C-alpha cells in the first residue's frame, strides 16, 4: 500500500524553495522499456504521499506520458513554448485528477528532441528549475541524442529503466557511456586528455586494461591534478537503475550484474533501486487510459513502486 504520510526525507516545502527541489530524470537508451509508465507511476506515488510533483514529458516527437496518466492530449505543449505561441512557461502546466500532480506535455508535432536548439534546451531547463514543486520528474525519450543526455545530466538524479534482455542491457550500457563521456567532455582541460578518453571509450566492456576506470588511473599518473578532477566528476555520476518486466529471480539478478560491470568498467556506482514484475495490468491500464496505480491499487506492482519510491526518498 502507498504510505500517504510524509516520509522523513524532509523535502516538502510549502514555498517550493529551490534548495528543496529535486529533479529526477527517467531515461535509458531503448524505446518501449517502460520509461513513461515508470515516470507516471512514481509521480503518482509521490503525489499521494503529499509531495507537490510535476511530471514533464521530454519525449518530444513521441510524447505519451499523458496516456500513462489517463489524460487526453493536453492543449498546450512544450512545442507551443518553443514556437513562442505560449510565452509564460507556467501556462503549460496541466492539472491531473491526482491531487498534487501536474504535468507538462511534450510536443505533438514534428519537433523532435534532436531538433531542439541548444538555446531552447537551456531555457526549458532554467524554467523547470524555477517551478514551484517539491519534485520534478523528466520522462525522457529513447536514444542517446545530445539533448536527451543533457536533460539526464541536468537532473539531480538520473534513473535508468532497462529490461532484463540483452538488447536493452546493451542500450543501457551505451546510454551510460554516452552520459559518462559527455560529463567528462564538459570538464575544463578535457582537450589535454581527449585521446586517452577516446581510446578508453572504444574499449570493449570485457577489456580490463583499457577500460575508462583504467584510463583514469593512467591520467592520474600523467597529470595528477586532471586525474583527480576526473575522479571527482565520475564519483558524482551515480545513476539509479530499475529493471522492468522481470519474470524470474535470474532476471532480478541482472540488476546486480549491471552494477558490478559498471563498477569494474566505468568505476561508477549504480544504485539498483529494484525491479517491477511483468504484469498484464500495465497494458490493461494503458488500454483503458487509466493510471495503473489508480486502476489496479492491489496489484503487486503497487508494492514494487512503493519500495522503489522509498528507496528514492532515502527512507528505506
Ligand atoms: N511491467 C510491465 N508489464 C507489462 N507490460 C509493460 C510493463 N512495463 C511496460 N509495459 C508495456 O510496454 C509498453 C511501453 O511502455 P512505455 O510507453 O512506458 O515505454 P517507454 O520506454 O516510455 O517507450 P518510448 O521509448 O517509446 O517512450 C506499455 O504500453 C506496456 O504495454
Ligand atoms: Mg515514453
């Protein structure tokens, strides 16, 4: 059951102060793995707990977060803001039937995330930071385009959704690699170590002596100051992971394998938040255009979401 009392995370703020605000991005390389379903249901869980939540559909070009929340296509979307049809960002906020939960919808036209100009992306990120909410959740689209990765990096916490299948796992590693590389590229002095980083980025996941974590060791030897900067930046990159559509204990354990590959290869700590069962209730609720948690409040998935949200809030 969803706990309707406030957790002791202490982030609820009547004024929605910036210092309390948390932005979580839900992404992962592959399409159709359940990113929107996860964003919608985590948002509902949090809103029912009393937090003021805004769910933002950043899957420009394939926006469907509203469907997972049981809403019709919103009238105003981010594309209206980008095209200046709407000038006040707050006007994009759409109420949902769930108290405390609002949504900002993605584009319904051909504006793809890849086409979003750098300037627009930064403006959207800045505007979202100014929003009055306790938590803001980004539903990202599939793929590893610059813009998708930058929205993931702009969040306080990045949550990866993966299926326990080889294609999805490969995409998860590819997504992590792209984010990792982009973060390092933003560092001052990157050009001095670029060849070494490029070499490491091309290394196979199984290769121990040319992996990114080995590359950092080499940089520390050659240029200790830069090496420490790299190490600090990498320590700050701690993506979380949710395995969706699991059917067995072996599927659940894949999360731990991903964790250990990332530790060994990238030298990063992945926080395995938990798993969600494969459950026909998901497509039944999508078909009915009703949010899963509201339509099937007694399903096992509700307990899974409850556990994941408590992990996210740091109260379990
Ligand atoms: N745990 C689950 N059990 C059963 N089916 C699921 C589960 N999670 C997701 N699905 C199915 O997968 C479909 C795709 O989910 P969703 O739209 O959330 O994926 P997505 O990652 O957001 O996709 P896209 O990359 O296209 O935005 C859902 O409509 C649902 O039918
Ligand atoms: Mg989606």
